[in-house]
C-alpha cells in the first residue's frame, strides 16, 4: 500500500503550508467580545501546553500507544499559530475546494490574532 503525508504533498504541490485544523465560527461582529474571550482562553490553553508539554506527554502517551518522548517530539513539530503563509495556504485550499464544487465560494474571513 501507499502512504501519503498530506502536509508534505500539499506543500510540494502549492509551496504553501497545510492547515490541519483551526478554530472558526460564523458569529458576526456583534459577538466580537465573546469571540475575543474565547480566543484568550485558547491562547491560555496553548500557553499551558507549552509550559507542561513533557508532563502531558507522560500522562497521555499510553492512550496513543507511544512513548512519551515520541509523543512530545510530535507535538513540538506542530505549528500552533496562523501566520500569513498559513492563511494563504488555507485560502488556497478553500479556492480549490470551491472550484471542484466541494465547498461554497471562498468565505470572507476575519482573523482574531495573537
């Protein structure tokens, strides 16, 4: 069988990073205060992870059938921010999905940034 790393294949094809996951909402500007509060909680959670990653890896590695060091290396290989190149990659993905009829037109996006 063939293994394919989607992130690597996407980057080789588009020269853009692949966004595996992101928090998004359809809430409008009238809910900005709530969205900013949620954003602050997500940043706090990310900071907690970075401050406690080794202990978290020890606690959760068995769930994934991995050694804690391997899980920690994997977690640390991930990017947890959405910089301009990541945004470009995400928008390109939306455009291609729309062209294929797999998604509606590229949505108008507003970013809450760090």
